[in-house]
C-alpha cells in the first residue's frame, strides 16, 4: 500500500496559463473565497455580479449542496450508474490562482454513466469540503472532473474524513511544499486513482448541479461518494494547510426542486 505509485520527475516549470477549479476555460478572470488575503477576485456571494458569471447568482441548479440522506431517492439496480475505468497517467501538479490545488492529467481514463462516456481531465481539492452530508462538513473534498466529447461535464466529489493516512494522496503529497507560488508546477508520473488507492464507496448520491467555481455553469452531472472509505491523516491535512491556509469551499446552495438520487455501487464484473 505504501509503494510509491506516482514518481516525481522533480521538474519545476512555469505554467504558461492559469486555470480554475472545475472550469476548463483558461481565460477566466480571477475570483476568491472568504478571508483570504491573497484573493485575486471577489468572494462567492459577489461572483454573480460579473456579467460573465450571472449563473452563479441566478442559477437554480447550483453546487455544492447539502445531501440530506433522508430526502434522497433510493435507486436500486443502477448497474450502469457509475463505471470508472481509470489508468495511471502523468500530470502537472500546481496551485491555481484561486488557491485550488490541482493536477491536470494527460490521459487518465474514463467514466461511464449509463451509456455516456466522459474523459478524466483533471482533479483538484477543496478544503473544507464543499458538499456536506446531513450537514456534516469534511476536512477535504476531491473533485474528479470529466468531460464528454461534446463538452458535457461529470464531476465525482469524494469527501475525506480524518483517519488513516490516505494512500492515494501519499503518492504525491510530499511534493506539495515544493509548490512555492501559484505558477509553479511539479510533474507527476503514473498518478493512479484506481481502487484501492481511492475508494469509490459502497454508495453514492447523484444530482444535477453546476461548477462550484465561476462561471457556475449548470448541467453538470454530480456524483458524491458516500461512506467513510476515504480518510486523510492529520499530518496530511497539516501538510496541506501549511501551503493552503484558507478555505476554498463555496457555501452550499439551495436544492430548489431538484431530486437527489442515492444508489448502491455494484461490483463491476470483468
Ligand atoms: C426534498 O427533495 C425534494 C425533491 O426530491 C425537494 O423538492 C425538496 O426541496 C427537498 N426537501 C428539502 C427539505 O430539502
Ligand atoms: Zn471543485
């Protein structure tokens, strides 16, 4: 389990462009969060004032949300609901201008939801978690961002609870102190998201939401992993907070008339 699955090239290079959160648009101007003196833009309640980001204020299907388990609809036999086939991939590890720790992947495999294929593009971290489950907030949430060939987005949100050291994070977390400013990146090799590195849970919640960062685009298929299968150690959170001291979690948004489905994850037959 402690075998290093990501090999670090040790190359530090300047990224020519910036990118933010879930947003794959490289030209987005800056935005910020609450209480961060390094903010390069407005905090969440002001995002919608930017004409390009109106959806952040007026959208009715925004993310994140609180997942209230007693108000979810149980879907049984959802065999094709969450089918990930990831492969180890290389990526660039960096902190973007919104103070979000991100790994932009070169390949990485795919996610199938029903018959639709989405390709893994990048993953990034929010602390504390953006989604809450029955009002409970977690120290860390991983977002795996996938895009289909015609541009539809599907994001998997994985909350981490405090506990054992996380094997997946351990493969590259020691490089975090090397990221000395928002434009510095470390190249990672063989980033491996497959189980048992990451636990895709005994169950998951599914709902229609949005990017949790400007422009808050809707029609994002969200999957939030339920259960306590992914833990992060206090030491790992300490390493994180040495480098990223401020919250980068958007507050939870109104559910409005959306339905949140809950499914049990079935083992894949190969
Ligand atoms: C419960 O879910 C329904 C949709 O399934 C939604 O309309 C309603 O607002 C939810 N209730 C609460 C208290 O969130
Ligand atoms: Zn995110």
